[in-house]
C-alpha cells in the first residue's frame, strides 16, 4: 500500500510512480543575471503553466562562477518540447552559446520530496 508523504511545505503528496528525468542547458562562460532576465521570465511562465496543467516539468536558472545552468526536471527525457524550442530561441536571440546535457534518470516521482 502506498502512503501519502508530507512535503517540507506541509502539503501532502500522493505517490504517482512517474519516472522523472533531469537535463540541463549549460552556458560557458557564465552570463550576468541582468542578461538572463528574459530567460528567467520564460522559465517562470512555463513553470506556472506546467503546474496549472498538472504536467510534470520544472526548471530553474542557476548562475555559478564558472557556468550558468538551466536545470530541468521532466516526466520525459525528450528535449523537443515546445518549451525547449522557446528556450533555445531566446538563448540564440541573446547571443548565448549553450550545450544541452544528456537526460539522466532521477527517480520515481514518489521518491522525491520536492523538485
């Protein structure tokens, strides 16, 4: 019998058994936060849309001293979704070079506390 878990924010979650994948966009050299404002806005809108539509997809922009990442967790290892095309078009419009990492199996969704 699968039991509900309590997340760190106090919300109860129910196991779904979905498999999750993680992949990312890497930009070297790292890019200034102000240059990435439109990318952050795009990701925020897509995160909200995925939540509204109950899709498993979440992305975060992470800027480090050596590299800027867009880290994505999704129910699919395929990077050809519409959001990927939008993100890539935005990065190209900004003149930002990037590589996409190979998707890695993360875990079943019911094994994670938070995305």
